[in-house]
């Protein structure tokens, strides 16, 4: 079965099915965190964090891939060969974490 890929302009190996699977998994983890962690967050706040993390993590990966493509570089480093380098493993977290932190601040002070 052939996967529906994001535009080749962004990333040839990223599929819409993979994105949706990651999004569903993030929401499921949000439900598990809500049940077992006592962090004074409401269910909808956990789900919002899961959706934000998944969407912004994917966006961060696509942005990093575009930067590498424009620079004509395949890997962003020599650590973790075959995986694009250490930064390529961290680009999603680096991009999404400020937004997640800001959301937590908003949840605490506005809710």
C-alpha cells in the first residue's frame, strides 16, 4: 500500500499516515499522563499539549529538513550516523519545547 507523502518540497520520507499515527499516539499518551501524573492540569490541557507537541514537532522536523536541503547538506552532524546527526534527532524537541512551555505558563496563569 502506497503512503500519501507530504510534498516532496518538504520531506520525501514523511507520510501523512505517519503524522496522523504520531498525533493519535500523542493524544493517547496525554490521556495516560492525565490519569497517572498529578500535575494539576485538566484533561483538555493535556490533550492540547499532546496535539501541540505532535504538530509542532513535525513542523520543526520539516523546517530542519528544508534548512538542510537549502544548504545542500544531508546530515547535520557526524554523531548518530544514518540518522542525520544528533541535531536531526533533537530538532522536533528544540522547536516544540518553547511552545509547550508557553502553553504551560498560560494554563497556570489564565485558567
